[in-house]
């Protein structure tokens, strides 16, 4: 039994004519007749009295007509509820790292609320490794993290890119000349821990180049990392655009280091079996919102 068959039966019964039902359904009269015939064959019973010139329902046809009306009403209600973005009502738990929280998270949340006003958002800010573990444990629906994990259990979709640069307090390291990475590694380096996706990627990158920092200080918090760098305790890699006002204000100096730090791609990750049109839309809104160039963005 299909909705097309039920629609044919319902509109014939409602309008009293196969021809009028075909016009209503934007199809041919033979197609409408075929659908009714399929229903009659499926239940081995006549639904219309064909001895009459008009399309008159049999007793069983009346029962089927009422059943068809109820099922079609339920289908239309389902389309109304789930087909319109503004009436989707559910909880969405999203996880982001500090950098996203400090830049475009407010704009993303605002866009989600505009498109899905009935959705309840629960943002969580944590390290990349912790966020990955939470989405695997179904504690979060969706996370946006650096693309540092090759895990087929969690499909990913690119949302943006972050360019970082080595920075320090002005005067801490001689500026105005190109510095080799091996040379820089002899200075006090402030590095993100490997529970950070960026820290994980850059740790592997330096190891592949054979660079071993002489006396690193591992910092697990981005705000603390920026503060320690500004205070002159060492050299660190920081998001170039996000902290540009601090460079322009003379709090930080950008160093010319070779080879340059590779950009860090950011991805949205959520478990494959939990894919839904709502989450897919939230990911698209993340792609639209993603902008690491300014702190605490709104409209």
C-alpha cells in the first residue's frame, strides 16, 4: 500500500470522479485507475461499485477511504513538522576548541538560532582530544576541531583553516632576519599540549623535520599561552589573524621562521549513524560562519 494509491482512492471518493481525481493529482485517469486496481488486488476486495456510472465506494471502500484520510493527514503533519526548519525542536550539543570559542562561535550560535529557533543549543569548550572522545561516547552531537584525527568512525567535513606564526614579546628574539626552525628551537618555546589538535599536528610536524625543542614549556590553555607569550616567557605559535591587533599594538612580534608553519585545517565531526538533515544544516552554517580573523564576533 503506497501513498499514491491512497491519494487516488481518497480523491476519487472526495470528488466523485476518476477524471476529477486525476486532474487534482496532476496525472492521467488511467494512472489513477491503475493505482485503485493495485489496492483492490492487494486486499482482494472491490473498493468501487463499477455497476454505477458515478464513482461510488463500496462498504469496504468507505472503510478504506477513512483509513486513507487518516494516513494522509498523518503524512502531511509529518512533512509540516520535519520539512520546515523553523519548527524543528530538539537539543543539539556542539563542542568547540578555545580558538573557535574566542572567534566565530557567537556568530555560529546566532545563525543556528535564526534558522532553527526551536533548537536548544548546548555548547561545550574543551581540548580536541576530549571533544573527539565525547562525540564517540555520544556525549556530543557535533564537534569542530583541528583535522588531527584519522578516524573512520567519525566522518569529517572541512569548515575552515587557521594560519599560525611564531611570535614573542618584542625584543625577546632578534627581529628583522630569517630564523631557521632548528635555531629557534634553542630558545624557550611555549607549546600547546598534544591533547590540543593544533599541538598534536605541530608536534608531529617538528618531529618529522628532526627538530627537538631544547626546553619547551607545555601549555594546555590558549588564553594562558597568549598571556605567557606577551609576558616574555618564551616563543610560541599563535593564530596569526586572531592576534593581529596585539601585534599592531606592540604586544607581540611576528618572527620570520623557515620553514613556515603549515596551516591547520578545521573540520566538523559527528558519528556517521547520527547523520540528520538538521546536523548537516548546522555543519553548513559552521562553514558559513567560520572566520578565525577576529575575536568574539557577533553580527
